[in-house]
C-alpha cells in the first residue's frame, strides 16, 4: 500500500502488515490483533484459488457467489472466536469494519457476503452501524440529509438494512434533521448517533456514551438482560485524558522532516507517539511539516519560495524529528536538517533512516570523511558508514 494514498502501514505483533485503522482499534480497545483479523480481497481470492487447486470444490465452477462470499463468511466466523484481550475464551462481540463507499465495485462481494451472513445468524446476532456524512452548504448553512438518504437506499438495495446511523458532521445535528433522517431512513431516533467535530479524538467515546449509543447496540444484539455482558462504561480516566488535552497551553514546535509530508497519515505512528508524549509532558504539540526535498540546495533555484518556507519552519522549531523512509530522494535535505540541529544545539530524533542520516552527517562534518554515505544510496562510496549486513538479516 502506498503511504501517499493509504497512509502508513501498521505492523501487528505477529508481523502482519495491515491498514493503519487496526492500530486505532488496538490502542482504543487495548487488544492484540493478528494478520488474520485483516481481511482483504487478495487474501480471500487466494484462499479460494488454493481450495480449487486442492480439489475442495470437486470440479465445480468457481464463482463469486457462492464461493467467494462463503469464504468471506467462513473467515469472519473463524476469526471472531480468537481471543484478542489476553484472556481465554472467545470474545462476546466481533466488530467488522467494511471499508469503502456504498456502490464501490471493490466491496460488492463483501456486502453480498454480509447480507447473507446477517440473514443466516438472524435477529439479535447482527447489528449494522452505517456511517454517513451530513454535509453543510456554506452559503446557507443548512445540514443536508440527501447523501445519507441515498446511501441508505443503496445499502438496502444490496440486501442490508442499517440498525444504527452514525452521522458525521461539523456541528451537532439539528433536531429536525435527526427527525428527517429517522423518517426517510427507517431508523428510530434513539438509534441515530451524531459524531460531530470535537477538539480531540478522546471526546468521541464520551460523545457516544452521552447519546446512549452503547444501549442502542446492546438492544439490537439482545445483550441487555441480566446475566449478559451489559454494564455501564466507566470512563473517568478517559474523561480526564480528554479534558487534560483541552487544557494544554504551552506550545512545543516540532519540525517533521520527511518525504511524504503531503499526507499526515504517512507518519501516523510517529504522529501518535508525539501526541501522547506532548500530553504526558503537558505541552501543546505544534507540528511543522517540512518536505526534505525543499531543504536541498537545488530547491533554492527550482522552487525558491518552497525552499525559504522549509528553512523558516525548520529554524522556528524547538526540536527536529526525521522519520524513516526509502530511496535516496530527499536524503540530502534530511542531512542538512541534521547539520542544522547539531550546529544550533537543537534536539534531534532520528528514526531508522533519520538515524542513518545523522550518522552520515557526523561522518562528513565532524570526522571529515569526504563522500561518506550509506551503501544503500552509494554502493561505491569510499567511506561507507551505513552498510548492509546480510548475515544479520539472515539470522533474524
């Protein structure tokens, strides 16, 4: 997955490389997932092809329905019983995120599979939460429900009916908008949850609790009776964390010098680590994105404005962070950032490639090794200070 299109790849405990969304699930729910918890079209098709090659289908024609859809359902049932919280026994509830947009051709087999799955498991065992955007026309400031209406209509046409609507919006939904959504989408008003913009992400669970979203889900799944899993969520520590973030006043500027600065999700793990660290140190994080290419001398001639802006951001930072990366594009800019941090005594943190460029910079500037470089960028360098070690790689 390209980091520019999908963001940073998240690595699970078992080494599985998955979408960054699974990292959010692990952090928010305090669970440990495996590569099998990430279901992709490629994995499903590969599993079906392998079964066909083994003769599991007894020579039948392999089709999207029923073979692909059955494989998706089997995969869900197999993964749903895996313990994820460090305890023995299957989880009480399995959460499935179906990515994409209603109508996308890529998700059609999954929608069909979930439609069959919901019919098979029956009422009380399946709860569909449909997330939809309620935009606002800036000219008149009116919240529009048509996109959600059309989305729900398309979903029903594909065999799935939403039990709960989760409506994203910039401001809280107006009462008449909620009533209109309930009327046209056939969803009870208590089952319409508004997820409007908040000051920080830790307010979202509190927002859901205040709207009794958990009670709506428990009611659909028939988990409200005595002796089942229903209990009121205790979010005192969570409330304190959300409030603490809002009270941060003292800023700390960190310059993030990288290649994929156009999309913040490209460095999501570093961004989250900085955010958590700033909250722990009671500082308000101000992140300055500095494209490493714009720091290079060649940029001064080709894009002088971008060059000046990049250096202005770097010089105004309280600390410099250079994350990992691949390829030689922008490396010289990262080395210049390391030089600036060393000479001006600015705190510098290099991660992976960021640490390597710090070594290269020190070798060139302090040890006076002309042409010092990594063998990754210059295999013929006379002063290799970062080398490939295949014997260690094989041992791992």
